[in-house]
């Protein structure tokens, strides 16, 4: 045996490899794992629930997104997220040095136009009070003396009309006044335009509130329409929910309904603040806003639920499931449906109703009476072939 050790090692390796293939083959063709019956719950029907629960989000009573009105570089930001400001406070300011230089030039043009207007008035009054004053001043008034005698003779001879010439001179001076007035108004309009442009470089707080989100930093280059900050009044909060149109007809503004914050929070009261006049196209739902009580522990973006009375639920009956069967994926409730042969799972989101007797929860949509679901899924449970190590 020792004379051929290589042969012995080869035979041993072949035996081990063959054994591994047999083990793998037996595992490959083994029977698929099935969900034990004690882990399955059959969805039942309940006729005691008479309300529907709809999920939505918490939003501030007032919220605006401030946009850049002109291109430029961000020169100033008042604060960070959560900082509070009063109405009229500067929140964001763009660099305006070039605009200020243009305004100085426009002011210089306005001063020049006003000086030209004043000179036009003086020239008009001089022509009105002392006609031909320039010629008379050079020759001691002799031209004016000649005009007293020469003008009637010229008019009689048909060689001139002294009255029309007088009118023409005054009209010309009046035109100079109008032109100077137009230059003044043009310069003033240019300054007003620059002032409005300068105002567009500053974003002011439209109401008392806080910065909810900041989208720019000092030094950023922005273009018109780019968002700068989101500013909101968080002293009053609302819940915004999409309600099926068939239930909206039974609601009215000012009505008090139940609400829950952050999925499992204590129930509170909410008042219907606004029912939108138009349903969402294709969704068969209408947006409804609910006012939360002052001082409610709520933050913008938080998940919330409202409980809407629905008398039809008593007549129709609703599917009900135990709370342990609900798996929360983010803010959406879901269950895991079990296939007919109990070999695979499928996650299904649903819309929950109110609690019903027996510690169960009514389901508005997502599952039907008679469906098989996992009684208590784990956080690691996933859709696909059932694996006992995951669910147990």
C-alpha cells in the first residue's frame, strides 16, 4: 500500500467528492418547504366596523418655496433649518454690486435730465417775456426798434407774418420742455426698474415661520426659478389625506374626526379645514385637509391617519386580520399572502380601517375574506419561496 501513495490519495478524494455530489443532489431534489398551518391565518369577515382609516402626511398650515427671481451669486443666507424669523426678515440675498453701480449711473442721468428740463423752462420764459433778446443785447435794442416799424411793412407787403413767427418761436421752446420732461421720466423709470430688480435679489419672509429646508449655500450661482429655501409656519399643523370620492360627499368643513399620528400614536381629534372642489383625475379620490389641535406633537412629513365614518361598512362586512400579521414597510402596512400550496409568499400592501372587537383590525383594501396570510411575519420575511429559517 505504501508503494503507491498517490493512487491511495486519488481514491480517497474520489470517494469524498462522490459523497458531496450525493448530498447536494439529495438537497437539490428535496421537497420544497411549506408554511406550517399554525403560522397561517385565514382572513375573516367582520361586520362591526363602521369607519375607514386613511393614511396621509402632516404638513404646515402655511408653506412656501422661495425661488430665485434673477441670476446671481448667493451673498447671504439668514440661518439654517429650524431657525425662526419674523415677517419681512431677509432670508436670502443675492450679490447686487453690479446693479448698484447701474443705479448710480441712472441717478446721474436723472440729474442731468432735470437740469436740461430746468434750462428749457428758462429759455421758454425768456422767449415769452423778452423776444429777440439775444439780438437786442448785442446792438443796444436797435433791432427791436427796427422791428416795430419793419414788421408791419413786411406783413403788408406779404413777405412775412410776425405773429406766426412769434408763435413758432414759443412753440419750439415748448417742444424743448416736453423733450426734457420725457428724458426725466425715462430716467426715473429706469431707476424704478433697477429698484425692482434690486428687490428681486432679496427673498423676504412672507409670514412668521421657520426655514424648513435650505437648498443653496453662500457662493452658489443661481438662475431664475431655482429654489432657495422652503419656509413654513409650523405653529399650526394639518393632515393632508386623499379620501375616496364616495366618502367625501358625507364630510363637511368644521366636522371633527379621529386621527392618529406616527402610525401607533395616541388618538387625537382633527377638524376638517378644507375639502378640495375637484377630484384627482384617475385616482377617484379628493384631497382633504384636517387641522390638528394647537400643541399637537407633530412634525412636517410625519405619517398620520384619519378615521372617517362609513356606515356602509356595517352592511357589507369587511375583512379583518390580527395586528400581528401587519408588517410595516416604511409608512405602508402590508401582509404576506400564502400561496395555495403553502410554498411561497407574496407581500401585499393594504389600506387599514378601524379596530374591531377581538383585537383585530379591519382592512379596507388589499386582502379579501378567505385569503391565507402569515400570522406573524418577521422583519426578514420576503416575497418568494418560503424558507422556514426566515419565518420561524
